[in-house]
C-alpha cells in the first residue's frame, strides 16, 4: 500500500460517527409506594419500620370497605345474566 492509500483509510476511520455512551440511571429509595429494585444486592436497611397488627387491620378493613360495593354490583350482574339464561332456556 502506498502512503496515499493509508491516508485515505485513516480519513475514512475518522469520519465514522462515535458511539454515544449510555448513561446508567441510578435510583434511590425516596419512601414512595413504588418498589425500587436498584439496590437489591445491598444489605437490609437497618432503619426499616415494621407495621403493627393494628395498622395492618386498619388498612385491610379500609380496603374492604372500598371493595364491597363493586363486589355486590358484580354479583348482581352475574345473577341477572344467569336468570336471563334460565328464562331463555325455559327452565324458569
């Protein structure tokens, strides 16, 4: 190869676009309700708060109160469809 060919190859290599480096995102636990799994290999947090039985029951019953009405509506809907099918089949 001549010097001219080597210079042409060198200019082609320099014209190639450089790859952008990916920036690694690091997440920190901010106490939100969304689980953050970025630091799973570290040890357990020594300041982790435990909820009491009373707090757990209060949460359970507050959630159950919100679910009773949709549950009843769903059961009434299923019962209505079931009765309509019985009427259509002639069993009622």
